[in-house]
C-alpha cells in the first residue's frame, strides 16, 4: 500500500531494504525485498591477507602462551575429569553467550562420542533447558541462573567446568560458590588476568595472552577438545589395545 508520498531517492549501489519498502512500497511483493548493506569498500587483496594472517597469528600465539603457562594445570584438570568419571560422578558445564555454546559443544562430545567408539559419558550443559532457565531468571534473576541448577543437580564427586572469558560473570561466580558449598571440584576457563574466577576454582585454565573474547574462546574450545581426547585415551584406549 503506497503512502502517497514520494520516497526519498536512493543512493547508487543500494538495494531496497525491508524498512524502506514497508514505508514506500506499492505492492506486497516489494515489501519482501531483502535488506542489503551498502557496497563494501574496495580493499586490496594483500591488505585482506595481511589482516587474516594477523588474526591467525594472534590465535596461535594465544594457544602457545597458554600451553606454556597452563600445560601442567591442564594435565591436572584432565586427571580430575578422569577421576570423576571413574568414580561415577558427572561433568557440569556452564557459561554465557559464546561460552554457553562452548559448554554445550563440550558436553555433547562426552555424551555422544569424540574420536573413538566408547560408552556415553555423563555431562550436562546448564545452558539448554529453556523452561528452567527462564523460570529461574523470571523468579530470581540472572545471577542465580546456574547456581540453582548446580544445587538441584550437583553432588560431591562431580566436577564443574565454568567458562567466562573475563572471569567476572556474576552468574558463573555464584555457581562456583555453590560448587564450593557442595564440595564439587571446579575447573575454570577464562582469559586476561583471570578475574574473580581465579580465586574460586580448583584448576584455573587462563588464556593470559589476550583479553580479546574471540581469541580466548578459540583457546577454550581447544582446551575442551584436548580434555575430551585425553579422556578417550586414558579411559578407553588401553581397553581397546588389549582386545
């Protein structure tokens, strides 16, 4: 439906956006036009490749620095996970945003499989139950999002893997306090100076080389994969080789 008012002129190179069409279109079909950003500025191929190389170099450097700083701690954290599983405990994982996605990713590797055929392993990401999540936020607030679930599901002998790139996420910190109260061992994945998380976990895995969130998350998922691969090796590959 037209407005009877002439639409403003479009600059060259633009395609009609949905908002533009909603205001000025004369037919329903026009309102379905896709929103398209302005044409990209011309960037020399060499400049793009230099930028890409710099991103990769920063990611590699963060991983190398982490290995130097926390290689021994990662061994101990992996042993904690192995001992938990051998003793009949489970793994609880939690974080916000991209860290929530990483928590779910790592939990799925345990529950389904990683690289070898082996029994499923008990791991729960506390970021997936939308009914529980929304009810807790509605009744108690975001700060209790994970602590309430830890209290409901956790028990001594479990291990919690907490992810926060800053180390200062209030709901992650409150969940770690709950883990301490319940005598649940904790592994913290963070970055920068570790934030408040540094003083609340049994095993601190801190990406100290950077405070840039995506670079920290790239190391976090490598840490998660490394733990999964070592768990497969320590718990199941000796059995496989003896068959």
